[in-house]
């Protein structure tokens, strides 16, 4: 099975987010970078598919050179090769522009299945997966918390509000990953894995390699952009309910505060 | 010139989901600001008579795609059906629910319509005829205003539970037009749907959430939070530590890699307040923290803090809530 994982590098979830002086972007200087957690789930799911059906797992990413480290991590987990679209003419592209570029890379690889995150934990755009599928004219199944394939089709379960849906698609198809660490339990890169990863192929590509240009994918094509950022309103300092009260006293005082001051119960 | 605003509704198991009315109410405001009619789109099986309900929330005309094949959300079917209705018009904006299905649909629909989507928005404004939308990024650690390029159709999915919902005006009539459904060949389908019938409140739609963390110590101890939640009509959430320990299902996880919630009241019990957790619940209207460690970071975000052993405090608190509920 020829499997592609779309992988995005995101700031570590520990990161404190600060707005840059331009008011439109965030300060990236001191950020630590990680594989988007949902994409790590996708790598795990891809490796499990490969274990069952054989084949190759290709990691595809758009981003700057720092992304090499994340791709190497995925290779160390067990993926076979990587493609990094490092092309700054894509800067300023919106979700659809980037999806066009990713779709072109996918098309060139002719996979049976594409796995990606349901959202990246940076801008929480939650768009690229379904967009890539639409551009390819493929079905997509979203927010998988389980994934099974017989080699010619794929079945997933997806949680919806108050329930669970089982969906099925024939291949080729795209699946976006939901769930959490507890569901996918992504493996760690082993030491031998890390050594091997250094020798695995990682191709650097430009938009032009796919017959695309900034006009179709970059800033000139963007239909939407972030014009200004703001911090969420600061929470007013709260108070500790104590006043020398015993447990029952504090419980009563809290109920009173929630009922009479906050009026939420 | 734009000739309408469009709001897309979500129909499931015979009813519109509430977020549909929130979206219609918000879209009505945009339509009023731009002085154009509001068109609704309702897709599903058996929408029929229900379509008029959208009128109660400000929709002027509802386009209904009613077909047994559309009973469940299948992106390959829903997207072309909805796109073909939108393409009949030149809308100033399309608003949709940022529900689970709604977000998935919105993304694919935006690609189909070749436009820009602002996902999971919390505010929409019309600024001199231009539509702008505000959305949380980094799970709410920061907020971003989005604008559309000249001539691009603004697509906006609206976070549930955030936008004001009009009061239903059952005297308000909407025209209803059934559209002929032309279904494409699809390679995907729904095999089954299991709906929870226990009356469990969905976290992202809950008014009150009681969440437990590692301090709960074991799965069976969550029963004290369940009891409290029952008294409050609340949903039960969890930190990643509690989910990773296998005490709670992953769907209960609140935070940057779980659900982002915005209830009126969030009660964090035995949760330290890691940045990834705070990101997911920091926009709650009121936050209560119960933790035995006075230094726990959660207290810096809490409106009311209780420094106590949770196993002593929660039963006492539940009892006080019970007393309150029996008097009013
Ligand atoms: C990539 C990534 C993504 C993550 N995503 C999320 C996410 O989505 N959601 C999330 O929650 N976390 C997430 N985390 C994990 C996060 O960093 C914390 O590890 C986690 O939130 C800690 O959970 P906790 O507060 O329950 O546990 P702890 O930090 O261990 O806190 C337990 C608290 O319970 C208190 N306590 C113990 N016993 C009692 C008692 N008897 N009475 C009262 N208080 C008591 C302790 O004082 C302590 O403050 C993520 C981490 C990473 C790396
Ligand atoms: N720059 C990128 N390179 C590769 N994949 C990406 C990129 N951006 C987004 N994706 C994929 O699309 C998913 C959703 O991302 P987003 O739409 O940004 O929330 C991610 O989890 C990735 O799988």
C-alpha cells in the first residue's frame, strides 16, 4: 500500500503565544517546533497500515528547512521517505493555496491513501485535508478515531456530538485524524530508527517542480487573510474562598457565590 | 452586487441542531447590515415541514434538499448539493455551523467554491459593507481577525454556543423551496450511526462542565463528579492525564489536543492547569478550581478557588448544590 502522510510542523503546545510588532503574526523566535500532534497520529496510523499491508509511507510537508527535523522524526518512527516543499513563494498563501500545492505533490506520488491531521494545533484552520480531497476529486473521511483497511477500501469511526458514525470509502481516499494521544498512542522513534532515518531519502521540491506558481498557490491567490491579531481578554483576578471556613462552610460559600454573584447555577 | 446572505443549517435525526438557529440569527444580522435577504439551506432526509423553523430565526427563504440518501452527512454528497444551491446566487457571505460535521463540510465546500473559509468564528462584523470575522487560534491563546480579498466569497463557520440566538418567532414565515437533488456518484458512505441515548450533555454545547484530572486518582472516583454533574445538569470533562490513564474516554478530553469548550461555568477538579488544558477552557465565563495545592497554576485563571482535598470537598459541595436546587 502506497501511503502518504501530510505533516505540518507546529509550535510546541507548551508555547506561550506572543503577537509580533506587525500585529499580524506571532513571534516565532523562541518557539520550539514539534510535529502537529494529529499528524503524529497520522504517522502512527500509516505505520500500522504498512505493517498490515506492506508498502511505503511517504511524509509530505510544506515549510521551511526547520521542518526537516520533523520529517526525520517521522522517518525514525518508521516512515520510508520524505518530500519537503520548501518554497517561500508559497508564503502568504491561504489554506486553499497550500492545499493546491499539497494536492499536486500527492498526485505525483499516486498513493492509495492519504492520512493527515483533522487540524493543526497552530492556527486551528482545520481545512487542508478536506480541501486536498476535493481538489483531487477523492472521497474523504474526517476525524478518524479508528482506521481499518482491507487494501482496497478504508473504514473509520468518527465521533460526532452525542454519538459515533462509521464511514467507509473505496481507495484512493483521504482520512483526517481525530482522537487523542490515548487513542493513537503514537510510537517513539527508537535509537536504531533514528540512525536509519538519517539515510532515508528526503527530497526537496519547489512549486515549479509540479507546474505550479505563486499565482495559483501563494499570496496572489489568497482569498482570505489574517489582518490583525489580539490577545484574549485577561481574566479578572479571582479569589480563594477560605475565610477560615471548614469544608462544609466553603462548599456553602461557593454555592452562594455561584448562585448570587455569578448567577450561573 | 451581492444579492443575499446564506446560512446553512444542520439537520440530524429529524431535527435541526440548535447551532443552526445560532447561525441563522447571526446571518440575519449580516443580511440586515447589508440590506439583502437571508437564504437558508437545509439538507437531510425528511426536512420537509421542519424547514419553516428556520424562518422563526430570521431566514427569508429556505432551500431544501430532501432525500433519503442525505440522511447522514457524507461530504462527497453534501458538498455538491449545497454548492449547487449557493452557486445560484451571488452571496455576500455564507455562514455555517462549526459543529463536527459543519467544520468538515465547510472546508470541502470552500475548496469546491474556490474561496476562503474562516473556521470556528466567535464574532462576525460588517465594516462598511465588508465582512470580517474573528476566530481563536492556538486553541484560544490568541485571536485573529480575518478579511477576504476583493470579490472573494466570505465563508464563515460559527462556533456553537457563542453567537446570540434570537428568540424563536413562530409567526415569522419563510418561503420554502424544494430543490431537485442531483446526487453524484459517491465512493464513500455511512455504514452506521450510534447515538448516545443516555442524555449525556455534549461538552462543546454544555452550559456547565465538571472536569476531573489526575487528582481523581482512579476511574471509579469519577462517580463523585458524575453525581455533582447530575445535580448541576452538567457535562463531565477530563484533562489529558485522566484520559491517558484510561479513566475517561478520549472524547471527554478538554484542551489543545482535545475539545475547546466555552461553558458558563467550568469546574476543574484535581487539575493542575497546564497551558494545554488552559487553552481549551480559558474562555469559560466562570472558572472554579478545586485543588489541594495552593500553588497550582489553575488558580491564576479561576474566579473562585478552593484549596481542599477534592474527596472531602466535592461531596460537601454536591450536597450544598442539592440543597439549593431543592429550594428553587
Ligand atoms: C502535545 C501535548 C498536548 C497536550 N494536550 C492536552 C490537552 O488537550 N488537554 C490537557 O488537559 N492536557 C494536555 N496535555 C498535557 C498537559 O501538559 C498536562 O500534562 C495535563 O493537562 C495534566 O493533567 P492534570 O492537571 O490532570 O494532572 P497534573 O498536572 O498531575 O495535576 C493533578 C493536580 O491534582 C491535584 N490533586 C491531587 N490530588 C488531589 C486531591 N486529593 N484533592 C485535590 N487536588 C488534588 C494536584 O495538586 C495537581 O495540581 C498535552 C501535552 C502535550 C505534550
Ligand atoms: N504546510 C503543510 N504541510 C503538510 N501538511 C499540512 C500543512 N498544513 C496543513 N497540513 C495538513 O493538513 C492538516 C490540517 O491542517 P490545518 O488545515 O492547517 O488545520 C494538518 O494536520 C496536516 O496534516
